[in-house]
């Protein structure tokens, strides 16, 4: 199983960009829970971490597509494809992201 382990904790509403090999991941903390999705917009391969996170929605900085970071669902165009979402567990002050889904 491929994992990313993060020993840094986030504040609510905060997000960080992670990279493992060629995989870009956006880790967010919302209402005390961690969520991880692909950090690449499905429209034109821009880093979503440069966009704005409001509630559970991240908005792409380039053309404004919106994605739900709890599920990866595309909520608004011009993108129409969902982004990958990954399961996250929070154990012993370490956040573990299963990157092979
Ligand atoms: S690159 Fe994200 S909406 Fe176009």
C-alpha cells in the first residue's frame, strides 16, 4: 500500500500541498477532519492549492472550477471531471494518506 505520512497538524480551514513522486495531493482540515484529494485541476493541470478553500469547496485559481475536497466531486465548470480523493487516517499525531486508493 502506498502512503504519505504527515507529522504536521493543520488548523481547521487550512490546506497544504504534498508531493510524492509525480503525485500531487491537497490535504485539508475541515471541522476537525482531514481530507485528501488530487491537487491537480481536471481541466488544465493547475495546482488547486493555489486556489481558495471555502468550507469544503476549493476553487481553481485559473478558470474557477470548483471541487468538493471531501469527495473530489466537480461542483462547477469549466472542468467536468471529478478529481481523485484519497482516504485519510489520523493516528498518533500522524496523518496517513492512502495514495493508491
Ligand atoms: S485549470 Fe482549473 S478550471 Fe481551468
